[in-house]
């Protein structure tokens, strides 16, 4: 697998996203996957809040999150623990890095944004098989550092189901499913960097476990990544946390 990042100018608010992609994304080949940080999509959508409006970040987090834990209960560094669109993410994805005077929020309707990018690049380069991922950075319990996570995708199946396949000794696997989406997002975000690299777009070539699709995922298909609380390995922790419902409106079940 090859992951190549592309440097851009300093992207501002309300720039034309598709024009930006045409400027920096080279001609693509069949079975390529384009990953773009969700921050760039949000900037182009104008999904920002000026800090000089005196809006408290804590209030923004509660507005944007589906579920949150009060900040004084979260530690360290007063970072809020939140769930947004079925993803465990800090501070509802609100970002201050490389943002100057703004808080940058998650994009509006990220799945629709991914589908629009996919349709444009597929048409531009006359492709049949193409993947698109919108990425963000995510921490993991009991680990320092951030890795990439896919918050939206288009053009491929996000999971590779290994259940029923034999292991090296011939035993059938019972629960193993590969999260292709987040694996690719992690590789892309590693190449994008987290500080002043200014490389928010990557192209992934020769990715394994890819099953491409010719239509954007349906609402039902986007739910395939989500696991019920009853099935979740971390249910004993999640069930006993002091969750409060935020303004995002997605019910945590």
C-alpha cells in the first residue's frame, strides 16, 4: 500500500472545496482512495465559530455533541469526552489547531460531503472504482497520541467480514471483522501530520481488502459500522459513565 500526501496553501473559510481538490489532487487511477481531513471540508463549508464572539467552548461542545460528560469529570487538560455521530471523539470534534481566530466544527452532513467529492473526482478522471474518506484525529483509551479515524466515506465497503474464514490452523473465525475505513484513515492521517505540515490530502494506492461500490452508501449502509451498546466490548464502562445528552440529537442506545 502506498500513501502520498499533498501540500496545499493555507486554506481559509468558504473556499471552493471542489476547486481546491482540482488544484491539488493529481489525476487519479482506478481503485485509488482519496482521504481529506474533515477540517478542510468544514472550513470550505464555513463551519466555524469566531472566538471573539465570546462563546464558551464548553457550550459549543454541548451543542455539537450527541452525548457528553461534564468537563470537570473529564481528565486531563479539561478535554471533554463526547460521542458524535456514533464516534467516540474528544470535544465533539471541535478543533482550535491551525484555526487562528476560529473554532472549527465538524462538517455539515459529512456523508453527503464525501459523496459529493466522490462524484466529482470520479467524473473528473473518468473512473469506475474510487474511494473517498473524510478523516479526523482520535485518541484511544490507555494510549498516548492520536490516530486517524474515518468520519465519513464513499465508494467502498467500510468493513471486511472475516467471520467463517479459516485461520492458519483451519479454525473458523467467529467474530473478526476488519475495519477498512479506520485502517485507511489512520494511514492517511499519519501522512497528513498534526502540526504545520500543511498536507491535508492524501491518495492511497494498492490498499488491501477493498470492495468498491458504484453508488454512495445508503443510510442503512452507514449504520453497519455502528455497534449496539449490548454488543460493545466496552459496554461495562460506557453504561456507567455520567453521560448527558447534547444538542446533536442522535440517541445513544
